[in-house]
C-alpha cells in the first residue's frame, strides 16, 4: 500500500512538473545540455516512486548533481522541487543525518553555480548568492525537520501497535489460563465424584443402578459446565449456559453427598450482591475444596460449607474432619483457587487443623 501511494504521488506530481521542466529546459539551454537536463529530471521523478527506500534519495541527489554540472539555470526548473521532497522522505523513512548534510552541501553548490554561471548573468536572474544560499539551506533544513517529525510519528505509532499486540497476547494468555482453571475445576470435581462412586460400587453391587445414575448425572453436569467454560471461543450465534454461581451450590453439594461425602451447609447473615464473577469464584472455591476432601480426607469424613455474610465481604469456609496429614497438592487446583480469589480482590487461606482436616477460608468482597 505505501508503494502504491508513492507511485501515484510520483505520477500525479511528476507529470505536470516534468512537462513544465522540459519546456523550460528546451527554451533556456537548447541542444545537448537540454537533453541532459531532461534526462536527469526523468531519473529524479522515477526515483520518487521509491522515496521510502534510502537509495532513492541518493539517486535524486545524483540527478541534480548532473544538472548542476550542466547549468546554473537548473534552479528554475519546476522539477527542482523534488529535492526537498527527497530530503524529507529520507529523513522520515531512511537515514537521519545524510539528507541534512547532502541538503546543505547541495544548497551551497547550487547557490555558487547559480551565482557564477554566465547564462544566469546573461539572463540577468542572479539574486545575491548569500541570500540564495540562505533560502535553499532553509528549505533543506525545513524538509529535514519535517522528515524527523514524521519519523517520530511513525515510531510512536509502531510503539502503540506493539503495546496493542502485547496487550492482546496478555489477554489471550489470561483467557487461556481462565479456561484452563475452569476445565480443571469442572473435570477434577466430576472425576473425583465418579471415582468415589465407582469405588463404592465395588463393595455395594446392590446399589449399582443408583451409583450408575449418579455417575451419569455427574458426567452430564460436567459436560454442561465445560461447554459454558469454553463458550467464549464460539464464533457462531449459538447460546451457552451461564457459568455457575451461589444459586448452584445446592446441586454441587447434593452431587458431593451422592459421592459418599456428607456435607452440611451453614449460612449466616443476609445475602448481598457479589457480582457474577465473584459468585463464580465462590462456587469454584467450594468445588475445589470438596474435590480435595473427596480425594484426600479418607473414608468416613464429613464436610461443612459455611457462608458468612459479614459487613465488608462474604467469608466462605469449607472444612472437613478427615484424616489427611498435609495440605493436599500444590498443583493447578490450589494455584487456580488463589488466582481466582486474588483476581476479584479477595484473599484465601488453606491450612490443616491440628486434629486433622482440611480447611479453606476465603474472603470475597462485595460488588461496589
């Protein structure tokens, strides 16, 4: 796209300037010298189509050097306007300082050639050489400064784009981590329930139908939760199930009880709005804690889920009276729990009681 724009610029600007330059050259210095002027102008106009490449500036400079060698009258050619454009383009897209050095040197040479050329004197065109040099140098410096300004703009735009790419990469990584946590929480709890049911089924074949029904229900619920967890990846208009919240805790506790873990629910205080994100965190904290209890508490253990609606936040405690001797695991489950709670501005503590038993205490702030 930039190349196409430069080609269009070279054509739109070049055709009228080149045509006028041909007329002026033929009328001013007829003969072979006029041909050299026209040829140098043609080369300079062609190089403008590649003005973003560093070599194009030196081609334009060389073309004007040929014109300087031919006659001092080259300054009256309309195509002379290409030189400051080349200075600007090189400063903006190529190298910083060569265009300034070449521009100032060119201004000095052009002014000296114009002031000493017999053709200029015969035409009675010569202004004061110093005034002419100052004017040409000012034009070269102005073109160089504008080129540096454009260079700065482009660098800033690229910086913004890089930051946008970094932000997009971070957002992608965060979303992947979120989906990984969701998948872990859903699958780990479902598998823990299924394993507990299958273990119990080995010793109670008479309850096979009931156990299989529980396994089926747990698997179906896990599939629904998985679809909801990855629903944001869908590109189509299909709807997805909402992610679970506090209203879904009774179902979670019932599935845990059916897996053989008695769980009591205690609620204190008056419920207050948490927001869907924080409700999901509360649900996942209870789910992960009960999953660990199913895995590590041992036979005969029981659990308690306490929701205490305090003045500043919901204080959520999940405990059991199992026989575990250490805090279970340091993998994705507990790490994901801490990340979730921290993301909503809360805090979580995981510990073992002296008499045994696993305790998770989380503080989840209310929505403001």
